[in-house]
C-alpha cells in the first residue's frame, strides 16, 4: 500500500470566510459558522465543503495551515473534521493534538537567527504604521507583525512604503484584504508542512491557499489548488499543474475539497513521493 497523501490547506479565504469574503462569488446557502469572536459569528464555511472535508479527514491526514496565531486558530471549530496536526503563526508553530511541538520551535528559531530581529522590525516599521488609515497593529507571538488598515482610505503609495521597509529588513509582505503582514523569510508554511509530512510518513502532499504566504507551500506540493480570488489570483500566480477553482468566494471551498478528494482517491493507486522543502525555497 502506498504512503498516504497529506492534505494541507490554508484556512481564511481558502476554506473558511468572513461574511464579506463569502460574497466574493455567488452566495452560499446556509453557511455554517465555524468561529465566534466577541460574541459575534465571524467565519463561515460552505456546508457542502464541511461535510466533504469531514469525510476526507477520516481517510487521509488533514493539516490546517494558517497565518493565525495559536489563540486565533483556537477559535475555529470545524465540526466532524479530524485534525491531529496543525500549523499556525505562518509556520512558526506545529501543533500535535493541540499542543505546540518544542523541537520545531527550536528549529524555527535557528532558521530565523541570522535575519533581522522582531525588535528591529518593530523599530523600522513603527513610522510606517503611524498613519490614520492604520486601525490596529498586532504582533503574532513576537514572530512577525501585521497592520489592519481601512483600504478605502489607504493611498497606493503607502503599500510601497511597507514593501520598502520590509526589503530593508529582508522580510516579506503579504496583503490580504484589510491585513498587511510583514514576515521574516525563515518563517514559512512549506517548511512546517514538510516537517508534518515527515512525521506522518506522507508519500505526497496536496496543498491549497490564496495568498502570497501560501505560494511556497503550493509550489512545493505534489498537487496544488487555489481559489479564483485573493492575492495570488490578483497576481495571476501559477505553478506546475496548478488547479484554479471555477468559483470565487465561499463556493470555492467545496471545489477545493472535491479536488483534494480526487487526488486522495488517485493516490490510493500509487503516486509520486513528497520531497522535503526548506524555507530557503520560499518565493
């Protein structure tokens, strides 16, 4: 019997959606709430996607991979979906049965040791963040930082300032809706996914994502799918044999899970092996 397929997927705007993001495409009937924050429903999933994901996760390892912190990830509940490993904080944390893995933490610190420090990044970015259109500035477990902006008020030239500050640090930028992330290059989703694949003995990896922070993970995977919206779609980003959904918005999730299921069924009849990746291969 061939080694299993590991399914690794970004969450926000890939599988789960805010109410606004749900409306990027045709409406989803009766979306399921999967996150409540400040006593208000915050994130949703297409019920067809949820049912199919629950079924898929019973047969192959499913790994949520998110830029959310551990605390933010902990607010998400996917009923019926089996999760043993998860990746949070853009690859800084590997959770095993909900608990962070200490040896991966040590590896991440080694990967980031030679670059600009978090404290230096805060100093360089402080004047960039100090603008009236920046509503909040947050740090993610002192690994990276991001700003929450009001897009309608944000001048296009300001994003160039963010990119310039990030380049001076050797860090990377991702713009996802109202959030503008600045992240060290040693912190990648693909490196964490490769570690989980090694631990579970995966023979191949299928990955999904919508943002620049997912690009390295998609490029490293044996099979990759992305929705027809988001940062990568805006840039026309592609990689070998990439599948792009026909739908945008919340309906894309069901297409993504169906694509995963097709690959898992094909894998049962044999397929290529997963190759380890390094954060050095990040785009």
